[in-house]
C-alpha cells in the first residue's frame, strides 16, 4: 500500500481525508454511499505517479462526523469547501456511485473548481424508472422511515459485526470479492469496527440513503448534465448489481461523454481491478490534463492538522 497520511480540516466542522501522495495536478476521490476515503487506497499509489491524490470522507462517513447532516446538499457544500480551502486549485474529481452524482453537481454548479470528471459506476438520475436495480430500491425503501429505518439498520449491523458486515457488503458491490488484497479488506474492517461504536454512524447512512433515493426517484437531471463543461470519462463495471451499466451508456451517448465498460467487474472497480482502473484513468487524463496553475480565486489557506495513518 502507498504511503498514506491521515489529515483533518475544519470545513464548517471537522472533516477527515487521506493524502495518498504525489505532487502533480490534484486528483480528489469522492466515495459513494456507505463508502469512505479508504475506497481509494488500492489505486492511490498508481494515480500518485502523475497526480497529487486526496480522498475525503463525506459527512457521516469514514471518520468525518455527521455534523449538521449528510444529505446530498450537505455533501455538495462539503465538496465545494474541500476543493476551495484544502485543494485550492481546479482538480480532477473521481466520483464513485453517489460520489459520481456529487461530482457532477460540483462541476455543473462550480465549474471553476473542476477540470476533469471521472465517474465510476455513477448513480445518476435519468429515466423515470430510475438508475438503480430493483433489489437496491428495496433496500433503500426500508430506510424511508427515519426512526424505525435507522434502528433496523443499526440492529442488523450490530448482529453482523464488523468483519461480516464488510464481507457482506463486498459480495454485493464486487463481482469477484476475492480479488481484493487482504490489506485493503483489513483496513475496511478496522474502520467498520470503529464506526460501530459511534452512535451516529448508521443514522448517517440512513439519512444519506433517503436523500439519494429521493434524488434518483425524481428522474432526469438533463439540465445539470448540460452545464458540465469539464471533459468526462465514465467507467462502469458490466456486472454492477446496483447501478446498471446501460444507464451510463445512455447518458454518455446523449451528452458526448466517453464511456468505458469493464468486463466482469462490479460497482467498485477501483477496489476490484485497481491496475486496470489506474491504466484507463491515467491514459484518459493524459489527453485531458489539468492546467498547471489554478484560478487564484480558489486559493485559501488550508486549515489542517496532520497525523500519519
């Protein structure tokens, strides 16, 4: 695993992120629902060969506290603050699942902060049928009632325990969970162990799930997509059980975004096939490089404290 530094910033409250190394143009990993900055550790070293790689924990996930909330609007604001106050220059955003939706909104609403978009199995609203599979909608529907849904989720996670909870999740998001390196799985288990002791952790997941489900249920977001001016690459596993690859292919055709479908890969290619992921992303970025100097208006003194991970 690459040399990883754990850092914190004060962005309307404490925010945790990982510095995965490198000194090139900035690249920021934005995880999906139930994920964390750890989702990018398998590709950090490869990407850091050409970029400065950072990955943040969204509100209520990883080691970032819930704060005021973890709805989509809360994390859109967090991502904007992170890019302005920690990164300080236009960055490549690499967003997985819900993180892909957040990254698209950031690029559409704040184009001065984003120079490239890499969307990884993104959960993007489109058809009225919605972009998710029926089992995923059934899971999210359980969480619709804030009180009972939160308690049901908390009880299930406690019964599973950290190791079974992580392994169960990996069986859903990966086509071949056995591909993941042992150290990557252990890091996720240890994080889940810590999170199970936090009273707000499952409430954060449930709240974010409801917000995402509402956004997806509303359907097409074509006006937002049209406002994206940054070059876009979509990577999508053809064996994704949660978000069908056809959704990304349809959006790519309509808006002229490049789409690469990865064979026998699930919802998290950066964990399942990190070497393929790094090769495809770096090859594409070689033709869509960020400018060497960012917009000076983005610069702000970062408010950080650092400790080794």
